[in-house]
């Protein structure tokens, strides 16, 4: 098991895993599977995103196959450049609870410190207890809960906002 930063050459693998994530855990993402499938030239768009300047995506590889991802998005305003958000975290069901998520976070935090970030933020649906436990284990603390943060056709989801000072 290894973690490394992804780039445009990884776009097709990333896109395939993203579709899996949207199917397996639709409540964890704002984008839907249908929206992602309808993108025009999704591999090109994904490659451009992976090569972008203000975000970095790290991949977890198991036996040379992409098994998880985590994206770090740095704020662009000069007064907020010391902060970044963790988004699009996903580990395939077969590789959960085996240390891969922690390895992805370790790689991401190491990168964040290297570019002199000071604080990382993330949001997690309040009833996603495995993810919340992982984030707390890594050192994230809750600083608020947003009620009705996500509106689904038949219900709302609350989100817990967490931070980690580096």
C-alpha cells in the first residue's frame, strides 16, 4: 500500500473511482453519479483538475490499483491562503479499515506542512460515524454543526465541520 499525489496521467483511474464513490456513497458527495456521467469529455476535465494549481489529489494504491483518494483545496484569497479544505475523500469498501485512509492523510498533511498551510478544514455528514472517528483519530476537532446542510429529495443531512491546526 502506498500513497502519492495524482496528476493528469491518472485521470481515467481517478474518474472510474469517482463514479464508484458516487454510486456507493451518494450521501457523502454533493455531485451525483448522473451529473458526473453527463460531463462532456470527463477524462480531459479530470486531467485538467488533477493538474490544477490550487488543489492536489492524493491517491492510495494497493497492488498498483487506485483504491482511494483525498483532495486538498487551498484557499485562493491572499488572506485565506494559510487554509485548505479536505474534499472528495473515498476509500473502496474492500480497503477500508486497513490503514489506507490514514496513509492518505499522512501524505496530505506532509504536503500541507511543506507548503506552509496552517489549518485544514473538512465537513462530514453527522451520521457518518466511521469517517468522523477516523478524522478525530487523525487530530481533527469539531467546531460546528450545520443543520440541513444538504437537501435530498426526501430528507435533509446535517454536516459536522472539523479543523486540524498544523
